[in-house]
């Protein structure tokens, strides 16, 4: 009977130093998205457009969701 | 009807209430934060301004200063409440005469409205009328004047918050202490652990969920404190006790700048959530990154 029970695969461990599920990783991505934009507006927007921050945030978010 | 459908049916009222009173206002504030809107101005129309409110916010020294003051207030108040609350909870775990009476007296501040607490503390700290400046001057020669000295005003707001909310922490920790199993303590005793070791390796880990719950609740409350401080100091002297709730209130109500006020509210909410999450991640969800040997 026990042979029929499907084995559960261990959740892959990402680079974030905490145990995460998909919601946690989306949450961290949103937090990073906002933080990067606020930081950019305060310190970098005079020289570099805010769209660069958006692109960087989206890339970082995708990495966190995929591999965090 | 399928059991799953029955479950959703029972959940429906809660979900509807949550959506109407939780999600919808949040979305509304989020939308307004991208607009320039002052409904009492000569031109009351809403104008889309993109992230301009957020751009203004990161350069607003008044807002940033109020955030810093709120953070200091939160750290001092919550840390004091947790330490005091723990000792009081341990005290109420022991038996002594009139224990129930003192426990009831101790929880009385919780029943008082924050506005009344602020007004009471205001009366107690008014020079020439209140007992606090009178006795501090009489016994220690200490010049206590919260309308002039920023440091005194700040610490008075912290003490007021501690006085008001420590009973909540005490009750939370008392409940946790009462429900602790005896076995780990007996095992620690058999192993020869002293009191400090028992506290550090047994009591504290068992109390961690209750402490975290108390910290989260009090930290969120401290980040949005308005009424008590408004009654006590009015945000002064200068802007020493103008915590972020007071600052937002000034922008939203007297100035009726709804767009900017919404942006500030959202960023304050964001910082509160991030702080609580960092605490949670650091203390509960942390993963040991060391590789097994």
C-alpha cells in the first residue's frame, strides 16, 4: 500500500536566507520593486530615468520569483 | 450541495466584509496616490500626476523626519513594553495577596480611550498644575517642561504609550506562560541548568510566538499613533513629537491634499509591513545556510 503513495519532492532551496513559498517570493519582489523606485527617485533620477529602475526591478523580481 | 461549496458559503460574509472594508479602500487610496487632488481648492478636479506624489515624498524632510521620530518612538516604546510586560507577567504567575485585584487594576489603562489618556497625561504634565513637573522640581530640582524641551516631550510620549499598552503585552505573555508545558522545565532542572540558562534555552523559545505577536501588534499601533500624542503635545515642541500619523493627518485634513496624503499613508503602510516581515523572517522563517558537515 505504501508503494502507491507518491513521493513528495523536497522544495528546492533558493538563494533567499529564509524558507519561502511562491507568495513569499512575490511579496519580496514587490517590496524590492517599491524600495528600488523610492531609492531611485531620491538619489538617481536626476541622472538616470526612472524607467531603468522599473526594468531592473522587474528583472530582479523575476529572478527572486524563479530562484528565491 | 458539495462540502466545498458549503465552506465557501460560510466564508462568504467574512470575505465580502474584508473586500468592502479592506481591499476596496486600499485600492482607492492606491489610485488616489497617483493623482493631484484637493477637493477644496479653486480647481477641485483630480489630475493624474503619475509618481509625482512619491517623488515629492522622498524629498519631504518633514515627512522623513516624522518617520525617523516614529521609528525611534516605536523601538523605545515596544522594547520597554515587552520587557516590562514580561516581568509583570512573571509576577502575576506567582501567588501573592490580592493578586486578582492588582491584575484588574493593572489592566485598567487598556479600557481608557487614547484621547482620554492623552488628555490625562496633558493635565499631569502642565507646569503649575500637574504633579509630574511639581514633584520633579521639588525632589530633584529638575526643570520639566515638555512644551519647551524636545527630549522631554519625546520620552513623555514613550512613557505614556508604555503606561497605556504594557497591560496588553502582560496579558498576552501571561496567557503564553500559563499554557506552557512543565516537562521542558523539569528536564532543564534535571540537566542542572541554572535560571538564566532555563530562561534563555527553554522559556524564551517557548514564548517566542507570543512575544512576536505582541511586538507585531504594538509596532503597528506605534506606527499609526495619533490621538494620544496629539492631545499631549500636539506634535511639538517644533516637530519633535510630530509622528508620521500626525504628519499625514495635517496633510489630509487641514491641507486637504488627498493625493499626497494617500501616497504618504501607503509608504507608511509599506514600511510597517516590511519591518514586521523582517522581524518575522529574521526570527521565525530563517533558514540555516551553513552546509552540513
